[in-house]
């Protein structure tokens, strides 16, 4: 590491500052650079570091401390003794779909007859609805178990009770009104919860219920085929990858690498991913979007059927449909993003709220995320169905969407979510008032101007300085994601040996650069290269790439700038 260079770099994309040094001594004998990275991620003593790096079993919490878990397990045991049919009612995103598949598999293993139901994104919306409850009752369900929804559905739960149908709620969202009267509400964020980790996703909640129900009878085999589903939903729902989520994703990826699931193997095959090379990127950019695409453009039942499928030929047909939907989704997202950009004022406010009647509700969340990243400000994008508005929200630092929507509850028909992502429905007539109030809330929380896009470099280091014990420590920090992002490094004054464009339209570039006597490959996506540059400063992550069955190291360039001066020798 070097501290002689300036702490600020103005790149081609944004400005970067180098994080303040930390004291690595509490984490000795770890390499100083690894200790610095862990300290930057909130790990302050050797015991925490050991549990984190080893992905200790202590990270996987006891489900018995979840609220109402015993009542739920007792009711499921009663259903088995009575021979009842249990319906699993999920949400239409990848978190809900994987959670529904997981719980259906777990309850079948437990010996219950099951039904499953996922509502349509547009015609039914998020959460329980009376028509679906009535339909499940008519099909013989005496018990409904929700996945990723239900904590705000007091009226619908009461309606189920009036039909003689009991409800077990598993959810991870904050309640926005009086809690439903049900057999159990399993939610780590409930007011009376004693659970030590409150960042589980919807699929994470079903995993804990499955653990509580199956482990007494099946021992360690209880989780076979379930952890990989939990990992997919956790990554796709943008949950922070520390604590229990780290454990779930770490072990879920290992299970996915040797999965026996017909549906997941078909998904990996269509994405041209060898199972043993599956990783967080696989889950986030190959599997998750395909599972989500069905619910965005049609009905999520297609994705759920694939995850439950046992016939390879039928799985191949379903995965082709999902792949087609995903291609359509990408095109539609790009088109909608261009139109949404045109609706953003020249002087962007502290919160962006845009939309128009032609927007597809299935992609507005993706567009909101792209705009939030681009403008560095919280963003909501909405579609319209008659006089009703359906909005999807994505966050920027310092802004909590669920809290903000709660302050606008009197203007909304329906709302919910968490800090980074949320959604709402309202009448078109209240849009001006809603926008005024949300902008006011954002101005109070983050200031009158957008937060802007300033990046933070963890440490200045040339790639050759990251080899040996440091690289071993970096690999042990995986899996990376929200809450544990890939470390970002700055390498100054790198000699450019070769530069070439990549992609059909030349939107990306590849470099060969020299560091420490070795030649490194660096790739940059959606960035332009200036051919006259001979020495370059690179903001990068160090990644392991798989090519022709072999692993190789690669610098992935997040930003770059021509070097003002050569880097001083170490």
C-alpha cells in the first residue's frame, strides 16, 4: 500500500476519494490490508473476523427465537395429523417465488399436501387478496402460509378466518397498520421479536420455518435442496450479505454448484454457466433476472413451476420461455429508461418521481434503480392503469423508502417495502401532493440537492500488492454483495501496453497493463478509451474470471483517468 499519492481522483465517470486509514492491530495476525478492509466493513475484533472469514455456524441463528415459530410449527404438525391441505401464498418477485418453491418442497417433505398461489403483479398486486383466499378455500386449503407478504393484510387474514382457514404469516417487511389476527406472524422485525438478525428476506424466513419444522426429524439433511433457493432469493432481493445472510449465500452457492434441481440446472444451462462455477454474479445477473422476468411481463407461475419441475423436457420448455421474457425485459427496460430520463428536470431535485401511462409496471423498478444510480438520488418510477398509479422506488444513501412512504400513507391505497426498495399504489389525482411531500422528506433527510455520485476507494494498491496472503484473505471475504461490497482499489501510473475496444458497438474496452513486473488484463464496461493515454490511473476490483474451464485474475475497471504523473516506486 502507498499513502504518498493524492487522496482524490477525478475519473471519467465520477470523483473518487480514498478511505481514511484504519488501525489493523485488533485483527492481527491478518495481513494489514485485509484487516483494513474488514474494519471498513464494521468488523472490529478478532472473534468477529474469525466468524466472518470462516462463515461460522454461529452466524446461522436458532429459529426458536423467532416470534410465533412454535405456534406455526404446532399448527403445521396438526395439519399433518389431520391430513389437511396447506396452501403456500407467495409474492411475484424472485424472493417470493424462491420462498414459495422452498416452502412447498419443505412441506411436502414434511408430509403435507400442498397448493401454491402467486398473485398477478398488475391485476392483483402484492399481498393477500380476498378472491385468491376464496379460491384456495374452495380448493380445500384449511391453512394458508404466506411468503414475503401478509403482515399488512389484516382485512384479508380476517376474511380467511371467516371461511375457517387459518393463516401463518412469514414476512420480513415492517407492519404499516395493526397486525393481522393469525395463528402466527413470523417476522424478525416484529415489535416483540427477540431474533438477533433482522435482515432476512422473504425466502430467508421460509428457510427458518423449514429448519424449525424439518430438523427434528431429518437432522442435517433438512436443508437438502433448500439452501440454494434461499441464496438466490437473498441475492436477488438485494439483502445485505453479512450475518445470517452471509451464511445462507455462502452455503447456498456451494449447494447450487452441485444442485440436483432439474429447474436450476436448466437455468444454469440456458445462461451457459457450468454449475461448479456458479457464484454471486451468477445468482444476481443470470438466474435472478430470469426468474423475475416472468412476473414482470406475464405471470410468475412460470418461474415457480420451473423451480418445482422434475421433468427435464418440461423444464427445458419453461426455461426457454423465461429466457425469451428476459430478453424482452432487457429491451423494454432500456426503452423505458430513455423515456424516463427525458422526464427528469434539468436540475434534478433531491428525489425523482417520474412516470407516464405507457410505462410497463413490470420494469419500473428496474428503471428506478438505474436512475437512482445515475443521479445519486432516491427515485420512484410509476406506471398507470386507468386512474390508478403503480410506483416502484429505489434508494440512494441516507434515504429510507419504507419510512418515507409511511409518512405519505394518507395519500396511498397500498405501500410497503424496505429501505432500499419499496412500492406503492395511489390515485392519479394525488400525484402532485405525493411528489411535493416526498421531495420535502428527501430535502429534510439528505439536503436540497441530490447526493451526487462520489465513489470511495477502500485503499490504494497495485494488483501485484494483492497477491499471496492478501489474496487468500480477499477470497475468504467472499461472497461479496450489498453490505460486503467487493473491495475497490486505486492503482496509479500503470503502464498501458495494449488497448482494444470490446463489444459490437465498441462500448467497452480491454487493457493490458504492467504492475510489479507482471502483465495484467483489465476490462472496462460502458466506458470509452482515449488511444493517446500511455499511463493510467485505474479504480478497480480484482476478480476471478472463468475461461475455458480455468480460473484467471482480472482487473475490472470501475473508472479511469490519464495519470497526471507516474506512481512513485514502492
